[in-house]
C-alpha cells in the first residue's frame, strides 16, 4: 500500500482523528499489527475487534479506526461503523489509481477464472489479485488496499451468499471490466431460484464504470438472455456459434487441454492449459477474452494461460505410488460436481473412482441434487463411487439404481479412508469432491500418509 496520512484516511471514511501520523498499511488482526499499520476494529457476528485494540497498539500499530470507546489510549479515527469505514477507505483508495480493474463473479469457477485472468494480465502488467477466498466485504477492501504505486492492473473476485452483496463489492472496487462465469444453483437456499441468483450476480453492473465492457458465458442460458444496458457485452463459449470468443478443436490429455480460440470473426489462437475439464476451457476463454480487451496480445494471453497453477484444493492433481489423486474439495455445488465427474470420465486410468461428500446450502433442492449426482456418476461411467455424509447417501442409492459397478456410503471419515486404502491400486484415478464444510482433505491426507 502506498503511504497515507491519518488525516487523509479520516477524510475518506468520514471520521474524526485525534492526531496525525503516516500509515503504510492496514490490519484487522491485532496479532499481526506492527509499526506503521492502521488497525481497523471490525465488529463481526462472533467477535468485536474493539476488544483487541489495546493489543494492537502493544504489537506496534500506529493508529486505529474505532466506532465505540476502548480501554486504551492511542491515535484514533472515530467513525460510525468500522465495517463501512473499511469499504469507504478501499473505495477512495482505489479511486486514486487509474488502472484496469477486473471484477468477476459467478456460481462456479470464479476463483479459477481469477487465477487464469491474473496469469494472462501478468504477461503485460504488474498485476495484483484476490488471494485465497478474500472475496467478501472484508476481504475485497483488503485486496484493494494492497495497490501500490507501481501496480498496473488488478483482478478482484466477488463472492456472495445473498442479494445486495455483489452490489456493495462492485461499487467499492469500481471495475473497468467485468466477468460473470455462469449461473448455477449455489445459494439456492437463500435466493430461491436461478433467476434470483442471476439477478444477484448481475449486481456487478452496479459498480462497473460507465461504458465499460462485461464478459459473459454465452452458453449459459441465463446470461445469454440477460438484458444489459449501458455496457458493451462480449460472449465467450463453446456451443453458441455467435459467441465473440469461441473454443474449437478441444483435445484433453492426461494433465492438459489444448484448444483453438476463434475471435474477431476469423482469427485463431491455439491455447494449452495445464489442467483438464471442459469447465476449465470456459474459464480460460474468459481470461483470454478479458486480456485481449485490456491490450494483452493473443500470444501473451496464450503464454500466460500455460503458466496457470491450480490454487488451494481446486482440481489439484498429485500422483502417489502410481495413483492419480484429483483434489477438488475446496467447495461443491451440483454444477461443479457434474463438471468434476465429467472431467474424471476423460482421464486415462485403470479405474475411475469418485469420492463425493455432501453439498451444503442447497435448501429445498438438496435431496434431488444429491440423487442426481448418482445418476451423473453412472452416465460418466464411474467404476467406483464412495460417498461421505448423510445427504450423500441419496447419491449412493441412486448410483446403485443406475448401475454404477461398485458403490459404498460412509458416515465416518476413518471408515472411508480405510475402504479407499484397501481399494486403491496402481493406475487408478480418484476424484475427491465435497463442500468445504465436509473437510474431505482429512481423508486425502490420511491416505497420503499410509501409501507413501
């Protein structure tokens, strides 16, 4: 973060300061405070950061933003609400930079799209990106506050769980180009329908600067029919021949995918991405299209996509003792689970084994979605299916009905790990897919320890 004065910050957030000092960064965790940092005492659902203000100063914080009295002396900026102050500060700070800012959202694939877009833009610009899952009203402003004087572009991911949240994030980041990857059924429990989910994702337009473009998945029926006013729209896809950026000649290999992108009516660029799955072709198309709109050459974009590396537990491939492990258990929804099973079906392996855990937050469609997963496993010719969790019992039942050769269901991770250990053999490929709350990586790590 470029250095700021306390008086500048106070003006930006509409607060009152009781002194002056130079600030070189912000911090919301008192344990990580040090000299030069501004501590922002966030009042959350389960804690009040004001309680730790004294600790923040003891650890070296130069100043703090508060909205009620605390039990220590120090340099303070007093505001009405510290959470809102963080958003205001980030919005003001972002406005001091005249650089391309990519804002992206979607039901599935937004983090992969973010990583690919960052890889593309980094071929031409000094680019920052959202780290990890810092894509909410606390994480996004912290990302914006990492802008430096030599930053040339930013890729900002926007997550949500309810309507109105993307609007706040977009207005804070003021993107100069936007991407919506797709409209799935994540957050169905809170939003009720895909039409409502689509409307919530389209809130990204609320902060998109006037006349700036938006990139949409043209193969998604909800996005293809969305009414967009005041912004040029560019579509990317595989099936719709009218897309502005279209992938053709897709070839999947063990650890990579190659395809051609047709753009500007008749221009062609060959792309290779070091991952598999048709869903990742869509993610790469969005990144390629965005890069071109921001001045990256097709060759630079292709080079950047080749450097993409999966983040976290998103389809990370690891081979141990001849067994191909596909760790894709960062999160799960019906859409991403279907994409993962389709990807597994294309892997060259002796046996294709799927380990599926519960998908959470699906509300009224949960039973149907879990049963449908069993049908999809059968359609993709999965050899062995093992499920974990109460909801996924329905997946196992449906898979058996549909003819999956071997199906087992577990309620305890230790039993699942034992069954996998006795089942897995050289040449097998095993996919792990579940919602983050199921912590399926515990099973993976247990297996790694036992088969090394």
